[in-house]
């Protein structure tokens, strides 16, 4: 698509879900992918320039990535898709929803980037090591060790480095948020769920004031998932429960 190849993993059976990973990439194996696949057909692309997907030289913004994913859905003739975005992937999902306000069945944003925090600053990953940045996404450091190892292997560190480089290319100025997205979210008509943890080292001041930013989107729901959902690796358990529950279903 757009002159490059995007890695895509598809698992499970059921209604379609597009799952967009955070800026560190997707872990392999990924137990939460398999958990979602028990109820849904889960499409898990690797963003252009991340985790082995080709890096197009022309991409310069997160919105460019969102357009590519709209293209992906069109190529696969997918409709009624639920968007699930984790961290940086939540920003991409929000951009996609503003492009097609009525096209998606649900929108789930988990600790999403893309909006400037109401207080504090987004953790600048250029100022910390790869490992420290990843660990900032975990309340339970033991869970981080189990997923990536107490000492992550060199190939994984190299991939985190490449992913970070791509993030800097498309989300550096301003860092990790859009100046236009707050003005566009009001048009989104998909039922939306925002999920966050109580302790947010990488993203203070989250969640944003959803009612103020989305005055014309009354079906936006916000849930504090407690400390268990700080990390994208653990959040999907909560998403799966909420998606299966009546409060997350379209009216």
C-alpha cells in the first residue's frame, strides 16, 4: 500500500477488530491478541516503519499512517470494524475515526496518545533508555520481565531503537500529540470507550476531559481500570470484558 509493504497478522473468528500497537511495537508472543481472538477476528498490523514493516520515505505524520490503515481496510473490504488503539496506536485509531465518523462499530482508546495532557508532560523517550521507557508502561515490573525478559535480548533492543526512530520522524513536533485532533473528535459517531490506569508514568494528566473535547459525541464512555491496566500488555483483558459487556455495545 502506498508503495510499501505492511506486516499483518490475522487471528481468530468473529466480528472484525483492528488492533493498533503502541510505539514500542507488538510483543511476540502476545497473549492478549490470542485472548481477543477468542471472540473476534483480530487484524494486527505493524505500523509502517515498525516491527519489520517497510519504512516509506514520504511518511511524515501520524495522520499519514491512519490513511494507510483506511486503505488497508478498503483493500480487505472490511466493514463494521472495531478500532482498538493502545498508547500511540490509540492516536492512530482516533485519527482514523475522525476521517470516517460513522464507519466504525466501536472505538476503544487505551491510554491513548494524541491529545496534549491537561497537566504535566508526556514522558520524552529521548531522555531515557529503551528499557526504562518500556518499563514506564508497567505497574507490575514482574509482568514486564515475563514478557520481555529481565534483560531484553539484543535483537529486541535493536527493534525498539528502530521503532523509536520512526516515532521521532512522525510524532516529534509537537511530541506525541496533535494540535488539530481535539477539534475533529467531535464529529465521531462511533460508541467510544476510553480506558486508563490510575498511575500513568508515561502519560500524566490522562484521560483528557472527554465531555469537553467531545461535546457532540455523547456516547463516549470513560473507565478507570485501576493499576492493572497501566501496560498495554495487560489492558486488553479489560478491553475484552468491556467489549463483551452491554455498556460497550452500540445502542
